[in-house]
C-alpha cells in the first residue's frame, strides 16, 4: 500500500511539472497567434477597408482557441451596439485572460492597443497596430528565452519534488 501511495505522489508531482512546462511552451505560441491576428487585422482595415467587427469575424475563423474565442467575443460585443470598441476589447480580453498562458505584460500591451481602437483613422490605426506588434515581438523573444531556460527545469523539478516527498513519507 505504501508503494501505491508513493507512486501516486510521484505521478502527481511529475504531471504538475509537465503541466507547468506546457504552459511555458504555450506562451510564445499564443503571442505568435496574437501577432498574426494583428497583422491580418491591419491588412483588413487598411487595405480591405473592412469595418473592425466584420474583419474580426473573418479572422476568428482563422485562429485557434482561445484567441478565436476572444476575437469572436469582441466582434459580437461590437455588433450588439452600445459598446465602444475600447470597452468591448477590454471586456473580451478580461474573459480571455484566464484561459491563456500570457503574462501581465502582454495584457498591458493589448489593453493599450484596445484603447486606440476606433479612435484613430486608418493611418494612425496602422501605426498603433505596428506599435503593438513591436511590443509583442519583444515579449515573444522573452518568452522563447524563458522556455529555453526553464522548460526542462520545471519537468525535472516536478519529478524531483515527487521523489523528495516519497522519501520523506517512507
């Protein structure tokens, strides 16, 4: 019976380490998806002359969850009326946040970008998108660096924590 309990503790802590590592791996992927979305939004708004809500409908189908859910939610809020783009963006972003691996710095970048939505003309909006992209590129580089440094560490830490607990309990 002791071995059964020890193996459960070891499996649970190892799984936790892998889960933590997986969240670390998802962050650069999600930042890349955000960058792709912003680039496509820029093209739709600048060259396609598409309203933001229609552009977001098109782009949501091209993205993976949880970003596609965020874009759809933002678009739906705009269509409901009574929402300014900034408020719709912020509320959709707040709902998205718990389902991502993104950090507070990315949220701040996206919040600042959302404050510019619908405020400027096409040229200025393009500049705001480029600014957000620049900040997201910096965050993506940081996320990749963290992934390289900590991915194996978190996996190993889960296993070693489990071994330590098993040794202490036996």
